[in-house]
């Protein structure tokens, strides 16, 4: 799946010097895991996974 890249450009100074800017980017990586014939234990184990902050899991049955 493609990586979504959002770029933000902001002025470094709140007043003048428009030529002085800073760029930030936020990357969203998506992965797809297709499980053939999932058992109830597999689905339960995926629901109970302890993930890092900012990591989301979506399960569709």
C-alpha cells in the first residue's frame, strides 16, 4: 500500500523574512494483513495486541 506524505511549510519568524522557512512532513505507512480462515483464537490475539502509541489496528471480518 502507498505511503501517504503530508508536507507543511511554515515561516521560521513570526514577523518578516518570508524567505526563511522550515518544512515538516508526516508520513503514514499502511500495511494489509490478509488472514485466510481465521480462528477465534487468532482474532482474539489480534484484538489483545499491545501496540505503541500512534499505531492503530482495524479488523474487518
